[in-house]
C-alpha cells in the first residue's frame, strides 16, 4: 500500500513539474509576442486631458511637442526625462535588442527601438532603425513620419520633406505630415510655402490651434500683419493658453501697421 501511495505522489510531482514548465514557457512566448508586434498596430497612449476646442492634444506631445512655440520647435527636447522613464526605457531596449537578435527579419522591433532612440535624442541611431524597418515593411506611413521627424531634428530638411511626402502618398489626409512640412519650410525660411502647408493642415483639421499659431508666424514673416493677427486670434479662440503671449504680439503688430 505504501508503495502505491509513494508512486501516486511521484506521479503528482512529475505532472506538476511538467505543468509548471509548460506554463512558464507559454508565458515567455506571450511576452515575446507582445513586444514583437508592430507598434503601428498596437499603441498604448497615456490618458491626457484635452481642450474641448483645440485638437492639438490629439496629436500628443511625444517626439514633437505640437504645443511649444515656433522658435523652440526645432531645438529638441527642453525637459530632461525623469529617472523612472529612463529605467523603463532601458528595459525596453533590452527586450527589443533580444527580439532583434533572435529574428533580424521581424520589422516590428526595429520601429519600436527607433522610437526609443528618438525619444532620448539619438536621432542617427533612430534613423538607422527606421531605415531597416522600412526596408522590411515599406508600406507603414508612421515609419516615414517618425524617420522624417528624426531627420528634421538633425536639420536634414530635404530628407525630412521626402519622408513627409511619402507619408502623404500613403495617407493623403495625414494632418501631422502637412503640419510638419509647414514647420520644415518655416525652418528653411520659406514662409510662403509654409503658409500653403498650414492651409492644407487647417483644411484637414480646422481646430488645430497650433497650425493657426504657426501660420500667423509665417504671415508675420512676410509682413502681412492683418493675416498674422487673424490667425493669432483664431489660435487664441481655440486655446486660451496662447492668450498672454499672443495678446502682446497682436498689440505690437497693430502698432507696426
């Protein structure tokens, strides 16, 4: 009888060990699957508080802050990332490096790692990963968008415009691509073309206060103060946070007329 009981216990232990091994194996596979998925298909966005009138917040404040002013737009990040973010970013790099080493032909981790590189201002490394991703999957408009922003940060304006145009080829109604093109033309001192790009941006999204702000700045550069004031007033109407800054600017422009 004792032998039967011992044998039964042994069977239970063996079966438990097999179950535990398979459970952990499947758990690891599920974890790898999550991080191997293309980030264009799965995005986790933190909750944000939105202005009900201004659509700017819809586009977020990640790789570009669409809420900063035109003068600082091309200067890169102004606020250092906190330590918690840095720790999480290092963990993400470890996961993505592992996934890439296991399967160099899986495009998803290259895009995700490129985004992480861009988020810590390593734009050349980001571009290299975006290049690899696009080589493997040339049909994802967000990859061109992200590579364009990295080029723009490095003041590679011709390459940035090429990428933004590619975005619009794949997704003609992409508001951010039109907006980014306007920013590039502003940066290369072509305000007339910038105005055209902001026109298309506002046509696509008439509630984007930042587009009115930037278009007002472009009109100011060509000395059309009436149009500049009109756009500044619209930006203020959509988003009162511009009130203090633009009220002073409008008063100045009225004196200049």
